[in-house]
């Protein structure tokens, strides 16, 4: 489980101005420009990214799951 479950997050850096976040889920979408909230979303994204498997490991993991489901 992590803070970004059941939603989509887009972080946007503008050439001029502060970064913004766009969060979208079932039946809602919100553009967030509060710098503290954007930073919180960025930290959540960084944690999820850091926990992610490398592409090769992801492929191997998915193949193992498929084999288990077929057994």
C-alpha cells in the first residue's frame, strides 16, 4: 500500500512559476498548486519509484505470477 493507490498523479514543472500536481481518480480530477501539497505528492512519488523493481526484475516477477496462476 502507498499514498498513490487508486489515483493517477502527474507532476508538472513550469518554465515560470511553481510546480503543480494533477491528481485524478474515479469521478474526480484536481489541479493542485499549493507548494506544500505538491512537495508531499513528489515525496510520495519518489518513495514509490524507489521501491519499484528494475524492468528486468518486473518482467521476471510477472512471468512467475503467470506461471503460478496457470498451475
